[in-house]
């Protein structure tokens, strides 16, 4: 009888042990599948052969800043605009930590915090740098297009959309190197009319927008003298000229320099016409 009891206890113990081991193996398998899914979602944002975490995180810092610039485009910050941005961060960027082999989902909270602080800031920010940071991090075309889609959604969550906001979206799309056809489809979806229908008002807003951004691009204030504008242009054009890049510069560095060189030239031409600089 005693031997039977001992045998029964051992049998139950072995049964429980196998049950625990089976549960652990199943849990590990589920975790592996979940981690693989997280990593797949993270890698869908970034080019497959690019894993420079410092450059990626620089872009992650720039994305909330870009969103804050667009949210404040008409001077009205609504709860709906913030919600769209925060939901997007939660959906897309909570998995970015997977690129660093950490399943911590705090990155979306970090981005939401940056958005909050940027919305409270009164400092003038440049959307161009944000876009160039995203390009340097080699975000995929799909990721860049989805980002622009969210920016359109934010702008059109407000009933009163200004032509200046439309211009800002177009400039962001241009600096993100998105296809004109895709941009046109987004505009059609949101009922954006041809600017030629309201050319005078649209042209005036475009001029004001590019003029203010031109001073920022040349690292100047509107009070700068003509000579200061010339010196700033020569200095920045020399810095970003394609022929002046070092032989060891990477493709992304050359892309960044070329984009900035175009921006510097565009900014100087705007100011040169406005200030009658010879």
C-alpha cells in the first residue's frame, strides 16, 4: 500500500512537472512570436540594412517636433490634433526599441512627452531639419508616406484649414522625397483645391511662409543686414556644396548636404528678391 502511495505521488509530481514545462515552452513560443512581430513592425520603418541606433533616435526626436510644427500651423492646438499624433506614436513607434533588441515599449511615451513640450515651446522650429533627420535614418518610403498621411489627417481635423497649412504639408512632402502623384492623391482625398483658383491669396501666403523660413534656413533673423545675408549664404553654401563633401562621406551624408544646399540657395533667392540684394 505504501509503495502504491509513493508511486502515485511520483506520478502526480511528474505529471505536474511536465505540465509546467509544457506551459513554459508554450509561453516562450508565444513571446518569441510576439517579439518577432514587434521586430518586423520596427524593421518596416527603417531600411533593412540600416541599424545606426544614434541616427535612428535622432529621427525619433525630430518626428514629434515635426508634428508640433504642423499642429501649430494655424495657431490653434486642439485635443483632436494631439490625440491623432499620440495614437500614431503608440501604433508605429512603440516597437522601435526592437531595433535595439529591447522589447521596452516606452519609446512612444517618450515621443508623446516630446510632442507636449514642443507644443508648449514658443521657439521657432525648422521643419526642414526634421525631414532631413528622417531621411538620414533611412526611413522607408512607406513609413514616410504614412507619416505624411497622419500630418494631413491632423491638419484636416480642423474645419478651418489655411492655405499656409497646405503649403507647409507640400513642403514637408517635398523634403521627405515623396512622389508628386502620391501627394496629389492625398490632396484629392482631403478635397484640396487647385491653388490657381485663389492665386492672389495663396501666393501671398506662400511668400510670407517661404520668407520667414528663409531667414531660419540661413540662420538669421529678419533684422539681418544685406551684408549679413550675403555672408551667411556664402558660408552655408560652402559648407553644403556637393563638391566640398569629404571623400569618406556616406551616401546619406551626401543626400543630406545636397538637400541643405538646395534649401540654402532657395532661401537666399527669396531674400535677395525681397531685400533687393545685388
